[in-house]
């Protein structure tokens, strides 16, 4: 009995150590996940993402060819294997006709995805699909606002992403020849800060973003490797915003 107890105790502590490393320590130190866990993270992410894309694509009652093309472009961005592509397409097809509401899918995504950066990149995907037909309907715009709220994305940042990703054509206007320089409020929103943030707040927020957007840390939190390009682009935008803010 003593031997059996020792064996059970060994396996108990093995499980505890494995859990602590994978879910507590690894995300903090930025350790790279195993290939098996990376594949599991990707499958889990697709299972949460596809219902969102399906619901917003069918917001006007039908899924257009342009919207399908945008979803396909997201597949390419994620560098899905043929098997992963079939899996994602199946979930998309099933989700667009289920009675589940968009808000339920957004709530499930927010509950299961702790990474703010992954939620922000997913919001960008939603904007891409919503604006695929050249305009964003009132229903689609309302869904995007609710998604941003669920994902805890500041309104100023959500509006900035919408303007950048959808452009003025999505609002029915002509695209300007020269983009306007970001305002101080927009730069602060990119860092997740309010309009009255101090210089010390800006420096602290910037250092936090540098850590959050480190590739190894993002992968440990479940960000598919193929999405690191989007994370890199966000870091470049944050660097530019920080430079403008401290050189004011």
C-alpha cells in the first residue's frame, strides 16, 4: 500500500508540475510550447474563431462571395494545412446556420482567450469580413461594437482599427488620398491608456506591451505561429505611437 501510495503521489505531483509549467510559468517566461500543444492551441482557436466569422458574414441574411474570399484570406494568413482548412470550413458552414447568436460566440471567445493581443487580432479579422462587400451594414457595425466590448478592447482603439481595416469605403465615402496622422488620443488608445495618461503611465504601458507582444510569450499563450506577423505589425504601430508620444 505504501508503494502504491508513493506511485500515486508521484503522478499527482507530475500533473501539478506540468499544469504549473504550461499554464502559469511558461506564459510568464515566454517559453515555447511543444509542437503538439501548438497544434492543439490552433485547433482550439479555430473552433472559437469560425462561429464569429460565420455569424458576421451572414449578418445580412446571406454569405457573399466577397465574404468567402475574405475568410479564405484569413485561412491563408493562418497558414492552415489542408486538414485544418477542412476543419475550419466545416465549422464555418455549420455555424452560419445554427441558432446560436453572435453574442454567445463572442462571449465564448472572450472567456477562453486570455491574450488581449489575440482578441485584438481577432477583432481585425471580424472587421475584414464585415467590410468585404465594400460597406458595413448597421447590423454588422453593431456586432463589431458588441465584440469589442466583449473582448475588452477600448472604444478608441476599436474605432481606430475599424478606420484602418475597413477604410472610409466601408462607410460609403471616398478614401482620402493621404491618411491623417494619428491623434494623441489614438496613440494612447493603442497603448491601452486614457486621454489623461501621464508620461510615466506611457512608459509603463509601453514596457508592458513589449513584454506582451514578445513572440515566445504570445505562442505560450496560444497565439498561432502564423499570426505572429499581425502581432509584429501591432508592435510596429505601438513603437511609432510611443515615439510620437514621448517626442511631443
